[in-house]
């Protein structure tokens, strides 16, 4: 009986020390960490056997490299495909690059296979970064 009570008390203490005070602070920290990972991935010159994002995409408005600028991608992605969230649009654009080709750019221009090169978590982090930048 005492052991059971002790386990309940310990479990409550552990839960109260989890860092989540109900304010969403731990979620905010996790989101920020994901954005940092996403930014690091974006800035890699090479990912797997392909050029990295920064090689072909600028984050500056009006600056076109090989692919379209990703400046203000969050607001553009939110309205590009009706019924599709910005996050889903960006994720699909990464994992299936020919599904939404921006006007003025060729089908097949962006390499595919990112869902094999990057983990789901890395892709999520990249999406978080792009939507937060």
C-alpha cells in the first residue's frame, strides 16, 4: 500500500516538473527548436546527393536563383491551393516537387526524393522554418 502511494506521489512530482505549465511554453520552445533545425537544413549547400535548398531558393523578396524566392512563402502557400493549409502545401512541394509548379518554372526542375533523403521530422522542421521566416 505504501509503495503504491509512493509511486503515485513520484508520478505527480515528475508530471509537475515536466516544464509544461499549461501556457504552451514547452510547445513554443519545441517549435523554436524545430525552426532552428529547419534553418540549418535550409542553409546546407548539399543534402544527400542533391544541392541544398539555399543553392536554388532565396529567402529575399524578388531574388530568383534556380527556383522561386521563398520570401513570404507562408502567406502565399496559404492561398495557392484552396482547401490546403500552408504547411501541407509546403510539405507537398518538398516531397512531391512537381505537384505544384510555380508559374515560370519548369516541371522536373526541382530534384525529388527529399522524403528519402530527409526524415519526416527534418521535413517538418524545414516546413516550420519556411513558414516562420
